C-alpha cells in the first residue's frame, strides 16, 4: 500500500464510515478466489488448525483482538469458527490494521476499491494469515519464534507471487 503520512489509513477510514451499510452475511473468502489455491493449499489446513487450537485455549488469551484475529483468519481461509461467523466493528486503526485488511478484502464486493488497493489488501491478508498470525500469538517464546518467522519470510518470499 502507499506510504502513510498520518496515523490513519484513508482506505480503512472509508471502510469504517461504510461499516453500517455492509451486509455482514455477504462476504468472500480466499476459497472463492481460485488464484489463491497454489499459495494457500499447502498451508491452509495447518493455519486453521493452529487458530482453532488457540481459540480452544482462549482463557489464556487476554485480549479480544487476538480472538478476533484468529476468527478472521479462519473465515478468510474459508473455514468456520466453532462459534458462529460474526463480524464486529473494527476499533482504532493503529491497533487493528490486520483486522481492517481482512475485513475490507472479505467485503470488497460491497466496497469500492481500486485494483491496486485490492491487490495490496490481498498481499497484507496473506502476510498476516500465513506468516504473522503464528508469530504474533506465540510471542511469549519470542527468540525461537522470531528466528522461525525470519526463516518463513525468507522461504515464502521466493515462492509467494500474485
């Protein structure tokens, strides 16, 4: 996405203003995008399994945004959280960039995006779900996971092309 000159991302601000008009039952997932099959098929089951295990241990999760990020990741990948699928209004932009990216991309059919914005959002979603989700939620054992994240970034950078 383009460089920021303020703490707010204008795209997310536009989406936030449109939220009341979004039909939350009408969303798309990565399963609806055939061009993502080659990128997501090798990792999709593992990511959903990880997210579901983290949700099952939710009493250890002290923040609602962790819970929401896990559920949004499952929904983005075409899965269904053990609870029902529901979306909540996203909070302050500086705290919720991953959640905004996932929601805007999933509701893109109801929200005007340029081709550049849509592609950029998709790249953010893929990064967040494939690489960042596990690193963020396992930060307690940071040194080992930081190394694993760096290895994943190195390995994925050469194979993840859109």
